[in-house]
C-alpha cells in the first residue's frame, strides 16, 4: 500500500492542472457559443450543450479515476486487444445509418459514440506495444509494412465512413516514427510532396509541368557543357526528379477532379480563393475570420459576441469553438489559449522523454503528436490556413467521444509516467 501511495505522489500535477484549465475554458466557451440573453439561460442547463458538456466532464473524471487505479502493466498487456476491438467497431459503424452523410456513430438513444475518436487510443497503444516488443528498424521492409499496417487499417476504415478529417489525423504518427529512427530524408520527401501539391493548386498542373521542363532542360544542358565526370548519373538523377514532379502534378489534378467529392473540392478551392464561393463553402471560414477579427485586442467580453449570438458561424460549439474565444476574449485571450496548448504539448514531450520503457516513450509521443495535429489544424481551419475538415479542438470542443478519447489518451500516459521508476529501461 505504501508503494502505491508513493507512485501517486509521482503524478505530473502540472499536466493535470493544464488539462483542467483547458477543459474549464472549453466549457465556458461552449456556453458562450449557445447563450441567448433573452431566455436567461444557465450554464448548468442540461438542455444546452454547456449543461451536457458538464455531465461529460463529470464522466471524464470517473474515467480518470478508473485509469489511475488500474495496474500500469495492464495497458501494455491489452494493447492489441483494444486495437482489435476498435477495428471491429470501425467495421460495424459502416453499417449504421449515416448522420450528416457519414456513418461514423453508434446511436444509443440520444447518446452517440464515435469509434474513430477512440481508435486513436488503440493505434497509440498498438504502436507502442509493437515498438517495445520487436524494436523495429525502418531499414527493414517487414517492420515498415507492419507499422504502416497498424496505421493504415484504421485510416482505410475511417475513409470508408467517410471521415477525411479524422483520417488525416493519423498522419501525426510520422512524428513518432521520426523519433524512433525514421530518416529525416523521408520526412523531407513527404514535405516536398506536400509543397508540390500546394504549388500545383496555386499555379495549375500545366504551368508547373512547363516550368519544370524548362528548369530540367537548363540543368541537363549545364551538366553536358560544364561537368566533366559522372555526367550520365547526374542527368539521370535530374530527369528522375523532373519525372517525379510531373507525376505529382498529374496526380494532383486526378485527385482533385476524380477522387474528391464536390464539397471537398470546393473546400480546397475556397482555401486558396475565399471569394470563389462566399455564400457556400466559404461561408464558415469567412464568418469565423470576421468573428475573430471583430474581437480586437481584448475582445467584446464574455457572452457579448455578436457573431455568436446571431449564429453567423455554424458548428460554433464544436469545430469552430476557437472563433468564439477570439470574438469575446480577443487577441489576448487567443494568445493565452495558444500559450496554454503549447505549454501542454511541451510538457507531454518532456514526460515522454523521461520514460524508462520504450512502450511508455512511444505512447507519449503518440499522445503529443495527435494533440498537436488536432490543435494546429483546428485553429488553422478557423483562420483560413487549412481547409474545413471538421476536427475538434482537444478538451475544448463540445462532444463526449472526443473529450473522453483525449482524456483516456492523456491519463494513460500520466499513469505510466507515475510508475516510470518501477520500469526497467529498454
């Protein structure tokens, strides 16, 4: 018993405090997003999102207590089992009735459960278990295939719902792979492909192909006239790069026109040209930016947001919750929130790095990576830097599945961290 008490003294209370600060701020902003002064509403009213969110927060506290009383070795032992159960749930949800065009939820009365949110926990545990047990190397094809299968299987099932936004979050695991030995060359190649994708959207595939052809031609001629040795090898490398760029340009055009659905195409078009559909796909982002900009330096005050009150911004309790904060708390309030999130993420990375086991370290980086991508994309989406893909702001947006999944993610890590001195280093 004494040993258990000592381990609880090792809980990282700084992270716990940051968690509850974010949850509290989120709860207050959810109320601000739905508040109607004419009806004299209460934040505790369970007919409002704020009242329901308070119940969800209470359930999260119970989840935290359960996690903290479970033996820390339990999470490693059930990693593959949890992953498998959640995969089956992702298959099962495909046969449910679509909600807003996506089969993503199990409906139990008035309650809805989204398996794709909890799959992030399952994928994180499975990856950590595989790294811990097999110590995979990215130079071995088998290891790479297994790692990408662990990530690729849930991604494929989530895309089938379809829920592109949630599926994209699984790209965050590339940060985990990099920490565990993936070559930075691979990361650089991936970023280059993204840059080419964006460039193609900006200038068009035909223009990019022409520019590429001219540049490659100049380089090849320079090699022929100025270089002495290894001419053939350098020319082949240059031509290979050119072919790769042209291939990316053609693939972008194919993806945009043949793979993406019309509403997804419009979202990407609006990202680069907000005026292309101001009353349709561009409405959310335009109104979100107006709300944030109208807050000025110090905001209009709590419950005083006019954009919020007149419902100009859809989904203001969920995907666009940040614009409520920006309007009512202004630049200063937004800065406080971003600072809290950055401190929170840095603390998680610090926790991950001090772990004695590879399982806990990989799991910790998985938590940090998932939260980071959610944070970056959600806020970027509300200010027009990313297309609208519908993902929540962790601990802040309204919703039970996301809040509970993020809570489970975080507190499993804190449980492992509390017992780090009892684990032999691997």
